C-alpha cells in the first residue's frame, strides 16, 4: 500500500491531488481519510504563560539535566 500525506483545500466538494502525486494515483481506487484543521480555535488558556509559571516553581528549578535524562530513559524502558 502506498500512502502519501498532503494538505489541500476542499473546493466544490473536491480535493486536488498535488501534481507530483497525480501519476502515482491516476486511475487507482484509493482510501481517503479527511482531517479538518481548525486554525481559528485556540486553547482556553495562554500556553506560554503556563510554561513560564511552571518553570519558576522551585521543584522544577531543582531538577538536573541528568535527572531528566534518567527519567526519559526509565520511561522508554517501561520502568
């Protein structure tokens, strides 16, 4: 199975396949999954402010780089 991903705008109920992919799919039966991007919807809070507030917490500032690396390694190993 060949899978390609691209962004397109629906116009009159149709999606244009990019020129570079047209010959690959021409005349073929395809499976289509449509995902709508919602650019207008924003988070109900300011994500940057949340990050800033989290980073100033004393317990966050006391975490060393080695502790972060060890925690990531443990997570990846399922511990």
